[in-house]
C-alpha cells in the first residue's frame, strides 16, 4: 500500500494534536516543502546533483548559480581560457564577511594595492544573496 499525501497530512496533524483548522492544506504544503529542502540540504544525493559551467569576466567578481540550486558543493576553477581544461583548483568556502575583510586588507587603507592590482586565480568563494522560491 502506497503512502499518500493525505495520509502524511493526517499523520502530521495527529502528531501535532491539531486539526485542519490549525494546520490548513496551505500551511502543510509549505511545511512539507521546507522539510524536503532540509532533507536535500543535509543529505545531498547524487541523483539531485547538477553541474554548471561559468566564466569569469573582467571587473565582475560574482557568478550566478542556476535557478533552483539549493546549495553549492564545490567551486572548481581552471587556469585556462577554455572552460574545463588545464590545471584546476577547488576554492575554499568562506563567509562573505571574511571575503570582504580579506579584500579590504589588500585594497583598503591598510593595504598597499588598488583594485586593479588584485589579479590572478581566486582562492576563496562565498555564497551571498537570497533564495527566492
């Protein structure tokens, strides 16, 4: 016998000891969707893995992830003009505040470099922005 959505909703309401006046269908839909996102975040499965390729552009320090991406497992950077050839390195994930402070130490009042002097292969990446469902 298959476990249905209506059976899941009934089980959630029973566990929380409330009825459909408290846990409406709309609230339960969002509750279940958030639970699915949490499971996918905590237990990433290879069946849900996607790969994307992007290119760096002059004077742009961001790359957008594909719509629907829940999280980024890794960022690999190649040292060639071709997208996926040559030597590569995986970037270290840092918090966005770390990167802002790191760059400020290079180019800010305490650093001796200007923005144009900071070139080369990146070492770190950070996630920022917001998830829009």
